[in-house]
């Protein structure tokens, strides 16, 4: 069951009027309603309007942040797509095509086959 804010009868009208100023996504948010009610009780309509402006600014900042994150993901996807081989179709890429058995221990060996000294570490060259 959804919680409801208990609004005194004398504040019903102003509260409903103020809630129309709140972004639609936040109008049913209990925390937002409680904040507006506290402002309304503490300082009247003027203070509640000021509180709503703060709520709107924070809400817009959150929306902008979400949009930036989505944009970053889109850019990442585009970067990945640009790195793909244009001759390979997505349908050609199948997880079933790769098995653990496809890799041998020899495939993971970093030693140079022409290297005569097995004790010679490649990092010593640096």
C-alpha cells in the first residue's frame, strides 16, 4: 500500500496548488510531498515556492547527469562499433563459436620460439 502524506485541511488548497509547480515525475514522490508540506507549515507559501525551486534545480541536475551518462554510453558504443571489422557481421559473432577447448596452453605461452635461453626473461631488455 502506498504511503500518503497527511495534509491538514487548512493547507489542502495551497498544497495542491504548489504541487502543480513540481515536476510531474516528483509529484507522487512521498519525500517531495513531505518537504513541500514542511516548507508550507514552517514558512508559508512563499517559503514552499522557494523549496520547490530548489527541488526543480536538483531534479534538472539529476536529469542532466542521467543524460550525460547515457550520452557517454552511446559514445562508448559508437567507439566500439568504429573499432569493429566492417567485414564482420554481428550475426557472425556467436558466443557458441568460442569454447575453452579452442585455446591450448601453447597459445598462452609468451616465450619467443626462437629464444634459445628459456631462463632469459623478456623484461630484462627494458
